C-alpha cells in the first residue's frame, strides 16, 4: 500500500512539473524540417510527398502550436497626428 501511494505521488509530481524553454526565435529553417521529415518518413526523394505539400504541413503545424500555446509574437507601430479627433 505504501509503494502504491508513493508511486502515485511520484507520478503526480512528474506530470505537474513544467519546464520553461527559451523565448528566442527558432533558427531552424523550414527546409531543414522538411529534410528531417523525409528522413523519418524514409523517403529519400519527393516521390510521394512534394516539398510544397510538406511545407503546407509545416505551416499548419506551426499555426497549431501557436494556437495551442498562444505564443505568437506581434508588434505594431501607430503614428498619431496631433489634434485629430477620429481616424
């Protein structure tokens, strides 16, 4: 019984641990991701999946990660004119 409680407690602690990563922009190019995907798919050339199709999947995966983590970086500069009531 004691082992069971310790195991459950250990699993809870492992699951609840969060690791913070770097906030720097990734330096991995989409072409590198496509080459690695071809390696994992065991496809040496574009015989089944084209580079364009894999790029679409990379873009959709990126947007999925951004949507789930809400980690989209955006900035905007707005120049306002003096004595202007409405734009």
